[in-house]
């Protein structure tokens, strides 16, 4: 909004032409809105939820003491993200709307899941099959939109796109104009190869399937991580900061060419949205720090995971997400390993065995009598290291 109104000014307001300035503005604005509205939102949630989020009995005294704490605290995050983005971002940039479409769709899905749990006072929310179906459908649409946006800067051949060509051409017309095009013609439907300069594996229409896996995987990995006070939001802020830098570099031809990474016209604008996410995350942490006054709930975690997943696809750094979001990957793998091994051993021996004392992994350490704050802070440290390792890969090629 401010960009459209003030960016053309030749005086002081020319600062609005710089994404770095507007990203800083988005951080501060989102933080203030989340903090200033936090108490009111928490009071509204507490008044309407009664007993608050159902707490699964993990035989952990620290967990049981949290009964009565309201959930759906993701609302604090989303109000900050929306205000910060709508105020400071270039609203004519299609990447902004694609990211908002995915993250808000997942946030609404998470809200219905939280609502079902609160009203029924049970851990069972929306059916897992229904939830995954909706997640994949939303991700498929996002993948098609991103192909279209990327295709605005490369040839869109019918052989590559098939029946999606008309949709791709329509979306491509919305992308920002640029006088510099990506080098590889497979850019629009290709996947960048890590550690290799400007090379893409051409997937064509299968790129949408790849995007679906990345986005849905990221959403659920963050969802698994959310389980202790402050555990998910701080690693999300580190991941968002990393991808804000990546978006800025890939959206700038000079930096992209120097680093040997794929130039993605218009991608830098997503840094403003990610800045709003960081500010809103800090505002949420104001109330979610131990002992939490409110839980994020699926309203927050599912949407935030979808947000970082779609950004990774848009800037063509999908594989870097496995490193930058390494903590989320480990948490998700711990659940998958636990469930798979239990089913395999039950089928073979009649008695299911477990790898961890409890999954996700953070509960395993709680079972080993680690205080909650120790688990959280050590996981934060790991998330910083993962983020730095992921950023280091930008020059390892």
C-alpha cells in the first residue's frame, strides 16, 4: 500500500523503492501489531475456549500443568503478517499473493482443526486424510501459479506444459517485467540442482508434484515441531530470515550472477513478507515464552510451515530448506521412524517396539527428565546452526 503511494516520490519517500527499507518497516509494524493486540486476542480466546487446548497425557507433569491454556494463538501471528505485508509490500507482485494464498489457506485449515479439538475436548481434529487432501490441492494450485510466474521470463512451450499451458500463460502475464531473463529455458518447470551453477532438472508439469511434496512436507514438519513453549516460532524466524536473504539475492541479478545462483525476477519482494513474519513471530513469542499464555495451535504452525515451503519453491531453493529447516526435518523424521518401526515390529513379533521414548523428538528428551526450557533453548541453538549451514551452501557450487 505504502509502496504504491510513495515509491514514485523523488524526495525522502524514495526509500520505499528499497526492499530492505520496507522489510525493516514490516518487521517493526508486524511486531507492534502482534504485541499490542496480543492481550485482547488471548482474552477473547480464553473466554470462548473454556478449558483451552486439550493436553495429551504424556505422563509428564510439565505438560499437564498447561491445562487451561488457550490455543489458536496463530491469530497473533497472522494479524501481524497481514498488516505488515499489506502496508509495506508491493501488492502488484504475484509472489506475495501466492505465498499469502497458501499460508492463509493452511492457517484456516489449522483453525478448523483447532476448533474441532477445543469443542470436542479431544486430540482428534479434522480427519488426517481430509486435511492432507486439502493441503495437496492448495499446494498444487500454488505450484501451477509459480510455474506461470517463472514462465513469464522463459519460453512456455506446449510440449513442456501440455494442458496447463493456457493457465501458465495467463499467470505469466501478471509477473513483473524484467529486462534480464534466467539463463536456462527449463527454469519455469525445473528444479535447481544443489551446488551446481544455474542448472535445472526439467520436470515440466511434474514440477507441480514436486512443489506439492515440498509445501505439504514443510507444513507438517513445522506442525510436528510445535509442542513446547517457544519451540516452533524461533526456528521459524531463523528460517524466515534465511529465506528473506535468499529471496533478496535471487531477486537481484548482480548478486545472483556473482553467487552463481538462479536469478528469479521479482522474488526479492517476498523478503518484505518474511520480514513481517519475523516481526509477528517476535510479537507472538512475547506471549508464548515459557510459561506460555497462549499456544500457537495448528492455526499458526500449519500456515507457517506452508509459508516457508512455498517461498522455498518460489526462489528455487527447495533443497536448501532441508538444511535451513533441519530441526523441522528431524522432528518429522522422528515421528515417521517411530510409527514405522512400531508397525513393522508389531507385525513381525506381535509386540510393537519404539526407537524413541516418545515422538516427536522433543518429548523424548522430556522423558529423559530434561527441563522444558533446556530442550527448547538447545533446539534453538541447533536451528541457528542449520540456518547458517543452509546459507553457506549459496557459495558452495
